[in-house]
């Protein structure tokens, strides 16, 4: 009010960019601030003065908050003659100042805008670890359930922010807030993880426990899938076994949750462990009282159960654990995938000999498991032969559930086990044709070259197979009654001993005698059989007439 004083002089700034009003607000001089503001002719000029900023971009209210000048803040927000100047930036400064009185003044002021409080303020209090401040914000009328679930650029809401920073007390405060709903727990991050999953991933056991105990943590929260198709229990199994056990033991985790919850490939938690090779996790699931036979037998989108996955990936330890489990049933062993393959087919196709033997040694391994055919009509023996697994072929043939039906069964191409082996693996063919399971039906069957097993053996010059067939109880000379022509034999037709003479019968008999000439039992059986076939004596006589001098027969023969 002195002569010559003008508002322009009031607006002058010092080296720090501060006006007289700023200095008054900064130092808490309420009366001086009132006098300075009264010097302006109208509200517009006052508003402009109050919005002026110093070199640090701080206005009068911001300076008052920064320096804890409660009296100045109350004056600026309560005087009806002053313009509305409160903004989100002022609330930021109040949160950082940790002055609860100031914070309450801002939030309860009649000048407080309806949308002053936002999700960023909540995250700021959480980030700065200001629990008292967070509680004041949560009790504010402006704090709504919608505000709590607002997400930042990472997809984090207030709860997931508190979880990520391991703010246990703040998590409890958020859950206890009247604005908390199930949506807060279900709200997802960019990776599709809800609040419970986030706590599991960070391995914060105490936070997982408090979330599980919350009334807002329902079965739907536990069942929710993230972007990888995993629910909370699956996430726990892969992140922390102790947390997984905590969830398994919780009353909200039901047997149905274990069974129903499946990832994007349709695999349940047990199948996922078997697929990944997580032995300790799988063992924990198997030994839990909520584990059922249905969990073991559940199939994914391709029809694979847990045992299929363990076998396909060669996890021998897991296979044995599943086979030894008291919930392991015949239906689990015999279950077929979308290609009609059972566990034995998978183990054989992948060449897992130890796993094959473990399955064969299981007390629930039946002949139906061995004889089951896939969509191509192939049984276990077919698969072993097709992949050249000699040791597995022998293990199947030696099994007490192996029957002649397994050997005589043909695939969709009409090939039985010995025929399939004859095309590529002669040693396996020998193993099959010299086994105890060969029957007359098998001896009479013919491959694509129109050879029965005896004629295949003759053409292959395999004395062991020929001798085994001749010694077979069902052997008769009729097996030589319908011989192929020389051109159909899978041998070099230029061999001297193959040159056709009067008949093909004589040629085949000639070759048989050459192959068994050192085995008296076989010779006796042939000669004994010939007594019933006088029509063939002439061929035999002609052979011996030529054979004594040139074919290696001695007088004893």
C-alpha cells in the first residue's frame, strides 16, 4: 500500500526465479501471502500469479507442500476468493513429502478435483514404500475399484506393483481396502499373469499365502490361464516346488482343479511335468492325496496322457514313477493317442529299450497291449521291426504274454512281422521265424514275392531258419507243394544249384537237402515225410543219383 508500489513489482523474480509470493509460501508467511495476493485487482491476475513457476518449475502451492507449510496449503485451498489451482502434480509432491496431514488436506479440500487421484499416485506410494501414505489414499473417497485395477505400461496394477516390489504390508492393505474386488486379483500383466501368478513367479511365499487366504482369491483365480496356457498351480510347479505344495495343500485347490486345468495344448499339470521332465515336481503331484487315476489318464489335444509324454521324451525315471504309482491302471497302459498308438508303440518307435523293458515287466502288461494296432495296423512287433530294434524284438518274443497272434497279425499293407523283417532286416526275420511262437498259419503265409517262410529261408540260403522250420511240429512237405518260379525267388537265378531241372519241386527239395545235410534230425524228418509222398520219390532218387558225387553227401547219408 505504499506510494509507488505496483503489481508488476510483486511479479518480479530473484535469481532463483522466485517471486515475493513464492518466498512467502515457501517460508510459511501466511499474512504476507494474503497481503501480496490482495494487491492484485482481480481473480485472473491472482490465478496468473499463483501459477507462476520458479527455475525448478515449482509454483506457490508446490513450494508450500515441499516445505511442509500446512498453514499456507490450507489458506490457498480454503480461501473462496482464490482460484482452483490443485492438480495431480501437487498430490505427487505431497506423497513424496510423506506429510500425512498435508495429504489429507489435499484429498478432502472442497477445491479437490473429482479426478485428482489416479493409479499413478497409488503406484508412487507403493514404489516409495510409503505404507501410511498408501493407506490414506485407499481411504479417500476418490479411491475406487476401477482405480485399483488401472494398469501401467507393463500391465501392472497397484497390487501387482506391490507384489513385484515384495511390499507384503502394502499387499495386505490393498486386499483389505473397501475398493478391492476379485477383478484386482484377476487383472493381468502383459504376459497374462494375474496377481497370484506374479507372486509365484517372484517366489514371494508369504505374499502367495496372503493372496490364497483372501476372500477375493476364488477357484476362478486359480483356474485362470496366462498367455502360455498355464494356471497358477502350473506356474508354481515350474517356478518353486515349495509354493506349489502350498497351493496343493490349500483348501481352495481341488482335485478338479488339477484335472480340469489344461494349457493351450490340452496338457494338464501332470502331463506337463512328464513332458518337461520335471521329476521332483511330478513326484510331489503323484504323492499328493488329490492325485487321481483320472489325472494320470487325462489326454491332451493329440490324445497323449502323462505316460505318453514321458516316454516320447525319454524321461525314464518319470516313466517308472508313473508305472509304479498305485493309480496306474491297465487303461493307462493301453490308452491310444489320435494315431492309435499306445505307450509301447511310442517307446519302441523312439528306441527307448529300457522303457520298453519296464513296460513289459509291469504286472498290468497284457497280450492286448502287445497286440494292439495303431491306425496303420501296426502292433508293437511291427514297430520294433520297422525301426530295426533287434533287442526289443527279442524282448517282445521272450515275453510270457507274447502269442502267435502277434506274429501272424498283418498291417494295413498286409505284412506280418516276419514279412516286414524279411524286406530289410534278415537277422530279425531269423529271430522271428526261429521263435517258439511260429504256427502253421505263419508257415503257410506268403510275402509279396509269394514266398512262405520256408521258401524265403531257402532263397536266402539261411540254414538256421530252414532247419528250425523243418523241426517244427507242423512241418510238412506241402510247404514245398506250391513253389514260386525261379524268377520270383529273391536270389541270383544264375546260381548253379538253382538251375531248373525237370520241376521246381525238385529244385527246392535239392536246395533244402543242401541246407540241412549236416543236421541228421532234419534229414530224418524229410525222409520220414517222403514216405507219405511216393509221388516225389522219383525226384529224390534222381537227386541222390546225381548228389552222392557232387553235392557233399556221404554214404551214411
